[in-house]
């Protein structure tokens, strides 16, 4: 898992650790929602609460490839975890995220890479090991707004989703590398059928599960401010656990790197008279009820 924890990244870790279908080989961190130093601490804090101290955390890129870092503490809280007051970790993050990514993905095991932050680390790993695309079994990206559903518009600019906006040059490298990622974008993560509303938030807050109540503490300020919580990053994990929850289509995506409003736009080629090869498998539908059931059950908040 390559990520920038982040409220919804924290929830993604909770879902992944509590899913027997997955074995987490490591977490690499990157600057995005918060600076990579804070993101690394946050990954360790969540893992410690989960009792998953055997999962290594590697610190990755502190800045995007070609531009100044933009963060989102105004959304995620000063500590990046909703100012929930989680204990500081006893462990420290290791250095060398890019090397760990390259070595792990090129190893003998079949590995799924789930990215829920800017794609800086993966772009650097591709530069380090040009043969890497041949070894990646499956890449799942939480990122992009593709305009393929009524929800597929930007959350940072009218056209751009945050992760792609932060480092569009890295995203362009990844989309052009022949990886054909599964893209879990705003087209489905903002579908009202798949978000935490009042009922689900009350289930978290009142659950007998310590983990569910901790999840509520992390999202509480966001929920109070907006009235709901969108589960962007847990949905990317769900795509690894149960792909049948999603409907997808193959498309060619261009990543726009310039323009005040268009920086980070993921532009889908749909002209019938233009020859193009698909470079991405984009999620265009989600079983929102099934997804929420999976998420809530795995973190101990389901009432059936």
C-alpha cells in the first residue's frame, strides 16, 4: 500500500488489516494529504492501534517530481487524522520506500499495489527499474475524476482530483507506463450509495468495537463539518478484496499537467474516429450497499 495518511487512508489500513484475503507486505508513504513525515507517523499510529506492528512502513518522497507540495490539513486536520488524538507510535518509519517498492514488486510473489496518494513513489520506482511494468500483477489507483458518471468531477479544481493534482507529472508517467491500472476515482467514490451517512456514522460511534469507535473519532470532525464521509481510499482496498463489487471499462486516459483549472485532470479519450489503445481500467459503477456492508463488517460496526 502506497499512501499519504490522511483520514480515509487510515480507514483503508483498517479495512486491509482486517481482511483475511489480503496480506500486507508493507506500507510506503508519500507527501500528499500531509507531509510525508506526518504521513509516516500516521501509518504507524494506525498500525499500532490494530496490533499490526509486523507491517513495515517506509518513508518515501517528500515533494512532487516537479512542483511545490500542496497538502490538505484543512480537510484532514492538523495531525492528518482528524485531530483524533491517537497515541504516537513506538516505532519509526524506515527509509527507502522507492527501493522497497521496486524490490517487492519485482520479487517472486504475486503482488497487488494499491496507491491512495499522489503517485510520486511509483513514478520514481519506474525510473529506478524500467522493467518494473512487466512484474506488476495488478495496480489499483485511488485517483482521478473521469467524467464517466454524474459524480466524475474534480474535488480540487472543477476538473481535477486531489491525488493527481498534487503530482500530475508522476501520474502521467504511471498512466503511460503500460500498467493499465484499475482506477477507483471520484466517479464512484462520491456515489451517495457508498458513503457514510448519519446512520452509518452512528453505527461507528455506538459500536462495541474499539476499532469502529476509533474510526469514528478520526472522521468525527469531517462528518460534523460536511454531514457525511466519503470512503475514497477504503474503496480502492475493496477493489482488491472483492472486484465483483465494481463495474469497469477500458479507456485511454491523458493526464493534463498544466493550467490553473486543468492541472491534474484525467481526460478520457472517447472520440470514435481517433485510434487509441486503452491504458486504464476505470471503475464506472459500484455496489454501494455491498461495499458499505464489507467496510462496516470488517471494522466491527455492522448491525446486519
